[in-house]
């Protein structure tokens, strides 16, 4: 992989890179298209990274379909799909510690998750080298943390955030949607509807964080099996707004819930993004 990336750069090509865990859907393929518009040569990695899963999470049952994925990556010049022991060789012990950006939202609910993400992304960047790397806004906190990491560690990478791709009915695409039963799939729509309700309230002038949260919760709570968070936060620092979103400011509304046993996340930046549901 490193040799291919070096060769592309030596030939004067700009390298684009899309890290994924596979089970590719249209959301991933939009990132690949974005990489293609910004680079001359594009690579995708497919790696279900063990260090970003907690002990009770779905690492072993995470969907894997390498042949199907490769078939979907026609527009890509290289696919990198290493084995776990190639990314974590015997004796491996270095981890990338993440600071305050991991203190809110998913951080407290998934201890060690962002450390695992940053560690594997740093390893991947080390292999790929100078590139433009495209990440989805679906994982908003991940994108913010990786931007910070690239700046803090002087990595030779330009990070690009790409919009959330949704099913026609509004559900954010996710490899984990495959876990949902037909009934859970219907209930999962409440996430995007909740975000849309809060977007309407924001557009109508509502700036009280509690009221914006309530607007989302009214739809999300009845559909969710459990709620990790429904949070209004500063889109840059990810610190939750205590009382009001200041006039003229944007606000991140992020949700993480379980529908059945499946953990789903979604978000919208109020004052910036269009409503997630038409
Ligand atoms: P994953 O395979 O879930 O680790 O995701 C790989 C990349 O695809 C990450 O940058 C995600 O944010 C991005 N991604 C996943 N789902 C979507 C989606 N529905 N829309 C846009 N990007 C997505």
C-alpha cells in the first residue's frame, strides 16, 4: 500500500484516501467520489479495527463482506484490507491519546473508542502518507477529533468532511442498519424525524437548548430502547450548551440511541445543515 501511494505521488498524482470498516453502502461510496474530485488517485481501506470496540460491543459480529466491497469500489485505484495482526504486530503498544474533544457525546459511553480510532487512523496515515483523507459527518465527533489530531501531530494530511448520506426516508446510512429487524427499521426513523423537528424549532427562532432537545426527544424517546444521549453542543468544542444557543451561533444536535440491540447515531448542525428530512 505504501509503495502504491509513493508511486502515485512520484508520478505527480494527488492521493485521496477513505478509511472505512467495510460493509460498504452509498454513504461510503459518496466519500470515495468526494476523494476522487479532490485527488487524482484514490485508495480506500477496509479494516474492522479491534481497538475501537469495547469488550461488550459488536466487533466479532460486525458485518464483513470483502468481495462485495471490492466490487463496489470500481472508482477506486487501490483497496487496502489488512489483517488485524498486520496493523497490530506483536509488541505493538503505542496508542494515540485524545483530549477534551472525547469528553462529551460518545466518549463517556464508549471508553477507549476514540483512542482506538485515532491510533488506527494514525497507522493508516503513516502507511498512505501525504494525502487528502475524506471522513463522513455522520461520525461528527470522530471527524472533529481527527481534524484536531492531524493539526496537533503535524500529519501531512488534508482532512475533508463529507455530508451525511441518508436513505430516501431519512434514515442515515450505516453498516449497522443491517442489524435492524423490520420493526426496528421503522422505529429507527425517529432519529432523523427528531433531528428534523429540532431543526424546525431552531428555524422558528427557538434557542433554548432544553427546548431544542425536547423537540428531538419527543420523537426519539418513544422509539428508542435506550438513549445514550440527545445533546445540543458547540459544533467546534463539542461542549454541551447549558442554557441557550447564542444568537448567530450554530449548534450541533447529536443523538445516540439503541433501537433493539443496535446502537445508532445521527446528528445535524442547526443553523448550517439542511433539515435531515425534506
Ligand atoms: P465506517 O465504515 O462506519 O467506519 O465509516 C467509514 C467512513 O464512512 C467514516 O468517515 C464515516 O463517517 C463515513 N460514513 C458512514 N456512514 C455514512 C453516511 N451515512 N454518510 C456519510 N458518511 C458516512
